[in-house]
């Protein structure tokens, strides 16, 4: 039988479209990254106000290191500037901040320090958990979890989905209920592969720098109109020819 829908506990956003937003305005790609900051803060507040407990944002993937070094350098500086600017507000609003990934030595040391300081500042906050996927790859997380499980000498017949998940980074993170990918693209892009296994997906065509609280709430409404079955069926989905 289907599950009665409520406000999703965990929403994740693939923040796509910064480059296209800039190109439409004949601006450098980095202008799109800079414009994205307003969308990030608007969505964080919209999620908090809507009662979402966990919000995950895909900011930088393991594959994004392939981009031109100048673009990557500017993006790193923008992230550092945003953290310093918004850390007090995030803390005041009771948001716990985490960063998922963060293993590549190319991440500038000052940025690593600012991220560490932000996580320390907000670690006891309980209103909402914000996870920023930065230098993140879903496959890498699964591989590292497998390595951790092997190092723990867990017998093969004792490996379950639950025990495997305990070895993922931030094992207390609940499964994602809703993924929002902006710009109309329809790809997973190696994002939280384990956690999105049964997520609902929404693909608004708006580019991320233009994405605002109203768009976020529209995505929540779309989620609430759906029925999550998790492989099960309800009588309403049955026809004379089988499953619909």
C-alpha cells in the first residue's frame, strides 16, 4: 500500500545551471557561480521554514576537478566568502552544517579551516541539518564504506544493508525523500547514490541562480501529490492486466 505523504524529512538539491545562466547573459561561467549564492540562502531558509529536517546541497563533485583551474580557483574563493558571510546567520537559525566529501588535497587549506570552524560552531544546533556535498562522489563513498566494512572484519553473512550503511560518512543521515535537480537536466551525477535509492525526483526547468523559495515550495507540493510505494502496490494501481 502507498505511503501517506507528509513534508519530506530529507530534501537534496542538485544545483545545476550556473554556467548556462551566465552564458545566457554573455557572462563568464564564474558569474553564474557567484549568482548562485542568493539561491542557496533562499532555499536554506525555505527548507527550514517548511519543516524540512535535513537539506543536502550538491556544490562540487569529484568530477568537477576536471574543470578549468581558473574556474575551480574562483569557485573555492566564492565558497570561502559565502561561509564567512553567512556562518553567523546559519548558527543563529539553529542550523547544523556538515560537509560531505572534503578528501582531496587540492582544497585550499584556508577553506578547509573555514569549513572546520563552521562545523564546530554549529555542531550542537538542532533545527535543521544542512549537508553541503563538496568534493563529493557517491561511488567513492560506497567504495570507502566497503573498505571500512572489510577492515572491521565483519563476517560476510552478517553484512546487511543496515550494517553497510553504518560505514557510510555521516551514517546518521536519513535516506533522501526528495531530490530537486534544477535546469531541467535529468541525471543522478554520482550524487549520494546510496541515500537516493528510493527518493522522488523533481526536475524544474529554472536555472539554479534563479531558483527561489517559491520554486522550492512548488517542488514540495509536487512531492506531496505523489504516492510512494517502495515497490509495493495499492488496489488503485491494479488493473485487469496486472500492474499499472
